C-alpha cells in the first residue's frame, strides 16, 4: 500500500485497502504484547495510505480521522520512528485549518521527542530530517523566511548522512530536500528564485512519482506567477505524465489551470490542460 501511495496509484489501493485495515485492526485488538505491537506497525501505514487518498480527494474530515487513527496505532506499536512519521503527516490537518503556529510547535516537539528516545540509527536521522523538511514548508507558508531556510538546512545536513529512500512511509534524502527547496521558495513567494533554481536541477526519475509530480506542480505555480505561461503548461504536463491521478486531484494544479484558462488569450496547451482537468 505504501508503494501504491508513493507512486500515486490511488485507484489501485481501493479494492484491498479497507479489508486490509479491518484485518490489521482485528489483529491489534485481539493481540497482546509483541503480537499487538507487530500488528500496529503495518496498521499505521495502512491508515496513512487511506489518509493519502482522503486528503488528495478533498475529504479533509476523513483525513483528520485517519490521522487520529494513525497516531493511536503508532503509539500502540511503541515505535518512536512511527510516531515521528505521524507527526510529519499530521501537518496536513494544520494546513487545512491554517494553524501554522501549532503546526510548527508540533513538528519541533516531535523532533525533540525523537532525540530523547535515544539513538535510532539511519532511520532516526531520516525521521529527524523529514520533520525539519516539513517545518521548512510550514514556516515558508507562514512567511518566516529565516526559520524556513534554517529548517531546510537542518534537513539537508541530515540528508547528507543517509541514502535517498523511504523511511517508515516517508521519502527522504538529498533529492527530497532538493524538491522541498523549490517548495519553500514558492511558499515564500520567491517565484523568480524558485524558477532559477529549478533551471539547474530536476528530481531524479528513481524518486517516487507522487513527490516528483508535486515538484512540477510547485514549479508551475512559480512560472505562472512570473508570467511564463508556456513553461507553466509544460510543467503541468510533466506532472501529469509522471502521476496523472495525483496531478488531476491536486488543488494547486486545478487552481492554476483555472487561472490560465481565464487569461484573455489562453494558448491551445492551456485550454487542453483545462479540459483535461475538467475546469472548462
């Protein structure tokens, strides 16, 4: 399920995910000791897959419910790395309510708690780096430039110590930090800087489709902001080629296509994208 989520194959999860959650929840409820902890690890990740679908398709109340269930399962698994992964995901709830101050505090506390748990090796370094990476975006959205870039610098230091990979359902590594470098710049409304940086770097094809497509959606927003309409179209097209389900349902892509469609003289490419996104 984690692989399907990261590759943005949401519809492939639909037939089996509900039954998987039921079976893992039953194993958790009926288990004791080690068997209970063992069931709650994959249960946490199954709830995360369900949250991924709910959040992407705009069901924010359901997403919040899945995150609550995810957190409860992670605590039962007694794994600080899973708890840190939940803290990373839980930021979605604060994005939805625009409570960025609470989001920042929660991420910092999660990082502190992880460090207090003691050495956890490479996965622990990745978990700590991912929390800083997320905090960078939150601070960028709040307009706190120094804090945003400082958190991203912490994430980059952590990424230099681990390999690009998936750690407890979260993608982390130097390429992920590179993707978030663009995200922070766009959150801070530094569109020119974002486009300039993107001109010398693209996410490696081996990175999960969901994250790569998000990069091009962010880039499209920056390009549109400075009037590069055809570049914008190409970036959305790239996002669509990489992960069509993710791009179609991403609110950023849909709203950006609406903006181009309202242009006095939209290009044929812009109109085609608007038609594909069902916003004509």
